[in-house]
C-alpha cells in the first residue's frame, strides 16, 4: 500500500465545511430561501435511495434548497454517484492510489503542472474555488481517469464536473465518483466523443425550437444566421461556466441523480429567463444585446443570474412535455443521422470510443437536414441495383461486433435481403453499452425497420433474427381496438452461427399456404420479446434481457437454436440500417 501522507495532509481540517483544497473564503453564501418546511437530511435521502424510490429522491433533490455550504453534500454526492456503479468502475480500497503511483511514481502532489489528457479542453478547465493545491488535485484525478479510460477521446465537461465534486469530497472519493459517472449505463452524464458532444448541442437546439419556441426565435432574431449554431454549441458553458456557484451546485444536486437531461432542462430555463428579461426594447439586457451581441449578452446574463437557484430549477422542471423519453428520441435520432452521414461520406478519420466504434474527429458537421431517422424498405420499393456478392460490397468493415468475427458477419450479410445489404448498418443497442433493460431496448430500437438481433449466450452459442417490422408495432390495435399479439412479415428469418451455421426462413416463403400458427413472426410487451411461434417460440427473452429460451416453432420450422433450449444472454447487439444507400 502506498504512503498515505499526502492524503492525510489533504484531509486535515476543513474550512466552513469545505475540504482544505477549497478557498472557502471566496465563496458567496446565499441566504436560505424562505420556506415553512425544514430541509431534508442525508438520512432522509439515503433511506429513499436504499428503498429504490427514485421518483421521491428526484423530488427531494429538486425542491430542497440546501445552502452551498451545507455539509449534506459531503455524503450526498458520493451516494448519488454510487447509484450508477457498474462492473467497469473500480472502487477497491487503495486502487486509486495504486494508479496514482503507477502514473506519477508517487502519491505526493507534483511540483510541476501535470500534462492533462488530450480529451480535455484547456479553455474550459474550470477550477471554481479550488486552491492551487486543489487544482493540482483536479489535474491528477483527470489524468488518472484518462489513463484508466483510454477510450475517452473528447470530453470538455469532464474537468469542470471533477472540479465541482472536489469542493465536497476527498480526492479518492472524487475519482470513484467520476468513474461511476463516466461508465454509467442507464443514464448519460458526461459525453466522451466529439460526435456525442455535437449531438448534445444539436439536441438542445431542437428542443429549444419546440419547447421554448419564443425564446429560440428571440435568440435567432438578434443573431446572424451563421452565428446561431455557434451559440448553441456553447450551451453547456451557459451552465458550467456561466451560472453562479450557488446556482450551479443546486443544478449538480439534481444532475448526479438524473443525468444530463437536467442540463438540457436548465439550458431551456436559461433561454426562457433571458427572453423574459430582454424582450422589452427598453430593458438593460436588450441594450446589452445591441451593444455586444446576443452571444455575449447571454453568457453575461448567466453570470449575473437575476433569480435565485430554486427559481431556475422551477423554470427548468416546469417545462411541459419535455420528458426523458422525448429527449432520448431526439438525441438518438440526431446521433444516428450524424453517424450515418460520417460513414456514408467515407471519412477515414475515425476514432474509437466507448459509445461507438466509428466516430469522426470533427464536430463541424453543420446544417444537417433529417428527412427520416429510420429505414422503411418494403418489397417492391426502389432500392439500389444488384451488385456481385463480394466482400467489398458488404459495409461490415465499419462494424466491430463483440459477438461475431468478420468472417461470420460476411456469412450473415449474405443471408440478408439483397437491397438491405446496400445500406449502412448502425449499432442501435448493445447490452455492453446500454445496459440490460427492455425499456432501453424499445427507446433505442422500436422506430427502426428492419432490425438485426444478434445474441451470444454465456455458453458461447451465437444466433439471432432478422426482424422485418418496427418493434413499436407491438402497440398496434386491430379493427376492434384490441392489441395484436403478433406482427411482422414473411421476410423475417432466424439464423444460427455457432455451434451450427444455418438460416431458417419463413416456411411460407415458397408461396405454399400455411396455417395461422406459421405466421407468428414477432411479439413483444413490457415483459418479454418473442420471435417465431406455433408449437413453441423460436426466441424468447425476458424483460431484463438476461434469460431466454428457444424451441422449435411452426413459423420457421427451426430446431432449438442452442442445445439446452434455455440460455443466459452474455451480449445482445441490435443493428439498424441508415436511410441512405452506399454510393
């Protein structure tokens, strides 16, 4: 175990409840908001977290205006971050200090400045009220994080969030909190690639145009068209670099529980408040716009935020219709468009990241107009002309599957309908990245048609299905208003690649009349997914996408796709196809 002298020195004493690496004397403490109700304690919140009452936790965090110097955050913030722990996060005793010793050779704070990882934006290394020692600690935490997570390629918000955490906890606690946020699966907290950073500001721009339309129009009216996107690109800095510290800390209270959607909502609140304060031609903020431009005026408005923290949050969470599901759809649609544009344009400047295997280095793809974010190609529809079935035709070189080798992918691609092989496959959902949840599966997959499901079991069997219809059709109703159990078309097929290699098409593909039991292609609800029916289910998966079973079924006349019939899922990958053919 390395010497802990530097740790002990760091944790010796606090000033006004802050760690010694914070300049507490410089922090402005706002008077508490008048309220008839006493503020909740850490024990109150901890009890609800342990009981899994996430909505109640959410309400407490949104409505309890703890002053910035309240000692609750010393326990609250590590606990909130701990909710997002997964197997990729390392929190064993001494692990961080072992890493520090490995990277720097000592646990002592280095005399010279640390060379920060390339994913950091030097212009946005906000230190807030950290002392010189505190900034050195922040540098070290971020550097070790970069060493431990080499797949982070661009993450300008990571350093400011790390610095904020250090205001309320020790260096080691901060590191473990950051690893939880970086590797969280159920929610996004910190973008880690240039593409996802671009997706966030485009998402903010789309949300603003729909949910705070008057404010968005006001912004555009006072800004040259060429500059509007530049303003939205800086949206995260309205919050992390603009808001007063007391406001920002209250935002982070909610962010550590709910994820990046809190930032989206706060950005909308800022636009609403800015519009309200500057819409009058005689207002001081309109004068500021006319003097220095709307972009300068907006960031100045954030710094001088004229309303208290609780009112900002009230505006943020009071926007109707801005649900998590809606934000996820906008985000995913934007992500898919940018990915497909990059791949189709033939860019070779690609970098690896935890969110996708192929992402562009540049964030300058502007003015992308989206006609449709899904592919709907029916039989008889126009599609690219036939090409020879050579390895060069299949766009599988852009796939880095955790399930199939390149050779197996080539076999699978040869089984797809020819017109589909001319389109770019895009990874929509993987249990490795997005967690094991049927709800998440539907959010990311249900609007895409067709989809390709690939399963690898814990016994290394590999099989799956090509699904011809959207999964959202599970909610379709018949003429009598009753939900239809099964949906899909005869283009759906099953396949097995290990230990057997075989394709199982629909039994009616040859045109013979078939019984109703042989037309049961796809079924799904909140508890399960089924592919194939009649005397058995070819593939069945539970709501946690963990366990499944496979039987012979009439629809595909297939044997069980794994010898035991029951299986545990190691990895599930689902691919969609971009709406533009390869040139």
